[in-house]
C-alpha cells in the first residue's frame, strides 16, 4: 500500500506534467497556424485571377408526351459569368438517340451560348430519361444536363 503523501505527490506530478504538455502543445499549434498564414504567397490573386464561370438558364427539360419516331430539340442556354473565355471541350450523350450541336468557338466573358440537344424517339417507348454531360474549362469541369419524355405509340 502506498502512503497517502506519496499518492498526493504522484498525482500532483502527473497533473503538472499533463498541464505543461498541454500548454506546450497549444503553443505549438498556435504558432504553426500563425506562421502558415504569414507564409501564404502574395501572388495567389494572380494565380486565381482568371476564372471561368458558367451559369445555366436551366439544366433539365421535359418534352412531355411524344409519338414514337418523333424528333424534338431543345437548346440549353448558358452565360459566361467569369472573366476568361469559356470553352466547351466536349459533350457526351448516353445513347445514340441523343445528338448535340454547339458553337466550338470560345465564349467571351459576359456572352451567352447554347447547346442544342436533339432527341430521336424512334424505337423507344415509355418514360425516357437521358443525361448529357458537358465538359468545359470552368469549375466544376463537368455538368450534367437532363432531358425527359414520355414516348407513346
């Protein structure tokens, strides 16, 4: 059995060591956070100065009821709201029933553009849900557009 005086002494020593380590850790963390702010390069405004931003009027279009074999189209409109030219790199469709057309030239800041989506319902029946993926030089780089239709005979 350890005498009460020694238990008190051990407790006091453990408490003091933990307190000292806690304060030391807190000071290290505060110092490292402070120094990282100081070391941030001043040129970050130049690196991130040219931003390509794209704003879509809408990203979903409903064609409602179509007769099988009918071809319909819709233009998804967008605007370059950034301060650098916007480039549509590619447009992917998930099936051959959807084709797309767009101007391959860069869209200057403040200007608008569009992607025409043509849906051919030949050989399709029922509810149709098609995704078109647009790849650009903006952030986010890829954006999904959606068309839906109910195809009847």
